[in-house]
């Protein structure tokens, strides 16, 4: 049987130790003048320090729950509009990035978050550009068109191209403060994603190669990162 597949990676990825220092430069490259940063609660102080160096950061939203709620998206969207934001930055784990992605999708066109969540109306065709800055391994949210959001007890995994980040800035140095248990859990999550990709009925040669390499890297480095969180080589 002939092999056929389509491969596309629409998210530009900037990877490397120190890559996070390019955030201000990348915001300007988007043509943004005022951005909203969505971040984890414990990162707020760090983002406030970044704000002094990056004047384009107009506002910070840090009330992201562990299982992100639609109420958080609505609050972040309101803050973006109040501050005339023209771009969204998500800094944190998967919950933060999913909140930022949903916010970027609806804030520009003033769309009704609940109706979009329930599928009663389509997501707007235009959105704010969005930069994703992950602080853990594993979720992969910085390069996917998926946002997992809850509304009360209703939890939905929404797959829509409008959620695709414009840019992912992946800096291993941003993960050094992750606690050992979370380091292990997110590292195993990364390996699980790689194995799932390899076993998928839709697998193809490019995804196979990246999956195999990802598993190798996790097996060779996760224990070191768990035992010595400051080891940048293992974090990388």
C-alpha cells in the first residue's frame, strides 16, 4: 500500500535556554502595542518584573484555576478589552495556555464566551495573535489547536484552528522551579504523548521519528531533572 500523509506545523517555535528573554522582541514583531499576559498565580511576581522591561505588557491576569473555568476566560477577556490589548501572551502550564488561547480567540471580536463554548455560535474568524510560553513539559498546549475548559461541572475539549498559537517560546530555564513531583508527572505526560503519537492509526514517518526521539530523551533525562531540578541540560 502506498504511503500518503499530510504534515503541517503552523506554530513558529523558538526554543533554547534564554529564549524567554526574546519575549519583548517577539511582541514587537507581532506589531502589538498592548498585550495581556495570562499567567499562573505563582508567576505573577515574575511577570510584574518582566513588565518593567517590556512596556508592551499592559495588564496581567493570574486567576487561572487548576482546571480552567470559562469564568476565568470571561474575566481575562474583559481585562483585555479594558486595557485595549491587541495580543495575548500565556505563560505557565496547560491550564494557563488553554485560558490564554480561548481568550485570544474571542476577545478581539467581543464574542459571547458561553455560546462559543456550547457550540451555539462559531468562534470568530479573526483573533488576537497569541504567544505561548510553557513552564512545564508535557502538555504540548503551546503547539495545538485544542483548549480544555470547564463551565461548572461541564468540561469540554474544544478542537478548533482558532486556538493555534502564533508563536511558542520554549525556554528550559523557565522550568527549573517546577517541584520534583510535578517535574516527574509532566515528564511522564510528555512520554505518554509521544507513545500515543507512535501508536496512533494516523501515525506517519515524521511523527514516528519525533515520538521515538522524545521517548529516548525522557528516559535519559527525566530522573536527573527530578533529582536535580536546576540541571539545565536535563531540563532541556
